[in-house]
């Protein structure tokens, strides 16, 4: 007889474990949005999820581990949308334009998620890496940017192409940042900025 059986504690099923993790993620996300990441403790997350703090540590070793899980969930959903929308377009430029539009629209539709990913003040000072190292962001970007890169490589070296793509990422994230955090300004529709930028650079 194993230890769990002797203690009368039935083995947790995969579904039960998933339910616990989902409850933790939902609780943590709502707290991060309401109070900000630095103000949320593991004790608060456990209480919100309806479990003891020690039980919480059986699923996640730290707040950052929970945060990384949340980041990964966001980007998994985001890039699934990007891939689906890009597949409907023909030509490298049209694909890149659609990828930028879908990426930007996702954050504008979910401003609280944008804040959790990009405005987490604790992230830069922690020993853990940035979101880009925890959600395969760079790899996913190359999936939809690849066709355009091949086109640009005919007349540009790889380093120049990467600078362009990194600059494009900064530009799109910057649009989201301004639209979300300076909402009182009468911005044009956010998609117009992408149209103007890509028409001027491609």
C-alpha cells in the first residue's frame, strides 16, 4: 500500500490538477489587474483561489512562476489568432500587415492583459527574464514574419532585416501603449498608424 492510500488521500487526477491550476491562474490574474503585481502575495493568491498557501506552493513555486504561466497563456491565444488571420492573406506584405493588425487589436481589446505583460514594474528588477523569454515570442514572430524576411533578404542583409522587424515590434507595441495608457487623447483609429508606417517603409 502506498503512502497516499495509507493516509486516506486519493491520488489527484489530471483533471483535478488542471482545475486547481485554472483556479490559481484566474485568482492571480484578477489580483494582478486590481492591485498590481508587486502588491500581490502568494498568501493573497491562495486565499482568492480558496486554498491554503502551502497548497498553492505545490503547484507554483513563486509569484513569478504564476506570472510566466499567465504570459504564456496570453501569447498562446494571441499567436493562434495571428496565424489564423495571416493564413487568409496572400503575399508577404499583406501577411505582415494582417499580423500587425491582429497583434495590435488583441492588446487594445484586452488592455488589462497588456498591463500585466508590459507594465509589470517588478519584472525588470527580478532575476527572471522578460516575457519574451517565457512565451516563445521571438520564435512565433518569425513564423509570420518569415515570408517578408525572405523577400527583404533579396536586397538586405540579415542584420538589417532583423533591425527592421525589431523596430516594427517596438512600433506596434508603442501604439498599443499610447492608445491604452493615454486614452484621453483623441487618437486616430489604431489600425491607421500601421497602414501609414508600412506604406512608408515597405
